């Protein structure tokens, strides 16, 4: 063999197809870049939400009087509902007692059934 033939044979070992070898690496890098861009987008949304939440929490003290007033209104409504319920229960017991004395045997909550639609309407009016 001549020196030239040996050099040609060995030169084949040096001819490496880098495009074929680097193709999976390039794909992985492209995929990673895409994921990083998605992550960056998510972070920007989170930062904006954090700013909005901070603004909301910072503005809560400005509405303290409104919140106190609303809590007082809720407490008043709860007390009113409790008072009405107690009155209806007492009235129902009195009616049951009277029915028993008169010999009426059908035990239905007549008062509750009569006043329930009115009571619901009353609550709707108060809520608005």
C-alpha cells in the first residue's frame, strides 16, 4: 500500500457527519428554549398577579368603614332572622297546643308554610 492510499483510508475516520450527530442536541436545545419561553411567560403573569394582589391588599384598609358597616348589617339581619324564627316557633307551638285542645289531629307546620314565601321575599328585599 502506498502512503497515499493509507492516508485516504485514515481520512475516512476523520470525516464525521456533524449535522447528523448534532441533530438530537439541536432538537433538545430548541425544546428547552421553548420551555424557557413558556416559563418566562408564566412568570410575567405571576408578577402581574402579584402586583394586582398587592394593590388589592393595600386598598383593603380604605374600605374598612364600608366593611364594618356591611358586617353590622349582616349581624342585624342575623338577629332579625333569629328573632323571627323564635316568634314563628312560639306561634307554631301555640297553634299546635290549640289544635290539640280542639282535637285537630293533622300535624303540619301551618304557620311556617304560610309565612315561608313572605319571609323569603323579605330576605330578598333586604339583600337588595
